[in-house]
């Protein structure tokens, strides 16, 4: 099936529940990328038949519309510094949908290159956050913390893709820079394999959640599973969802699809419906917070109609 047929099919498979809700829906974790750009997308394997192609607004916008998505926070797919501006540029023609961009400054945070680049990017109000998804320095230096304090002073947030940093370090950062809004992507990066969650990881997750300036993304549900395609039914995800709900509550959880990575398991409608099947049971007010109000509070974006 070619890319246009896949897009058309995805648009047809819209959940009636999504349409019936009639509430704003902000997806806070979508990736767009052009595989032909010089910088490339190095985390996608050459033999990945699902993701080894470009995903651009023309691919994403029909899917967003069909699934009732009213706003998107775009997250940079990789660490290349030029991609920060590229993500702003590629979405500039549809600012009503693409509300903001989470860039990636992993390569320069804590270095003299950070401040001028960050301040330049902040000239565009849609640059609302940057991601830290890799580590270039062994220790979190004073310069690293100075850059985080500058980030907070600009009213911007930070996304953490755990791997290079631990949950314990994120908790330390949150405590040392309490004015900084922090979100841990993908449930703090836990991997699911059908077995109980590791006790040590659960303890670290509980600890970071005690910091009131830390939020958690209910994102990449399919991607939590080591084996792909992942399960599509709710039961295998209940333990991590229950833990996130217990630790972060209704005010600090934010929805993100992780599209197009979700395509390894299922279409957009399926991952949205999987998420709704858990949170809608807690009442409309909870769903409104997860799917729009908490995103607006964390990223400081307006809730679209």
C-alpha cells in the first residue's frame, strides 16, 4: 500500500467516540521529518519498512483532521541543531494546527553555544520547549543548570527523553530549578514486556512525581513494548497507566500520540482510542485535562476551538 493509500485508509478508520466527544484535542507528541535532508534521521534503521520515509505536514494533516485533533505540539525527531528551525519553518503555514515546537538542544546545553542559539529560536513564540534526549557531559555542571534557569526565565519548558539522564537526575533538576516546567516523555521511558514493572524503576518514578513542576506524557503507548507490533487492547498497559495516574494525578498528565512511530503497531485512531478507553472512564473532566487543558497549562499554548 503506497503512502497516499495508507493516509486515506487511516482517515477512514476514525473512531466514532473521538468524533462524538466534541472536545478540543491537543496532541503533544508528533514527529515530522524529511528523510532526504542532509542531516537525516539517524535513529531510523535502514531496513525499517514503516518509518524509513518522509513524514511531512501533507501526510499528517489529513490524519489529524479525521481524528478530531485541534492542536499539535511538534517534537523534533533527532538531535541535529538545524532541525530546530526546520520544524518551525515546516509548520509555519498552518499555525492554527501546529501550536508549538519542541526542539532539541541536547548537543549544546551547558556549553557557550546554547544561549545564542536558544535566544534566537525563542524569537519565534512557537518555540515553546526543547528536548533533552542525549548526554554530552558526564556531570550536570553549573553551566548546565544556568542554561536551565535561563530557559525558565524565558517561560519555556523542557522535555526529557530518558536514556542519557536518569529519573533521579530529573528529580534533582526539578528541585534545583523549581521554576522550570519539566515533562518526562513516554512514561519516563519504561519498557514493557508483559511482566510487572521493575520495583527500582517504580520507586524512581514515584520520586520524580513528587516534584510539583514535573509532568508526565501519556505518550508512545505502543512504543513502550519491546516487541513490535505491540498489543492493541488495554489490559497490558493498565499497570503503567495506573501508576502514572496515582503519581501525577489528573492535573499533570498530558496526551501525546508519538505519531508516526505508532504506525509500527497501528493507525492513529487506534492509539487514540486506546488512550481514551482508560481516561474516558474517569469522566469527561479528566479527559478534558489530559487532551487539552494540561497541555495548555504546561506548554502555555491556547486551546483551539
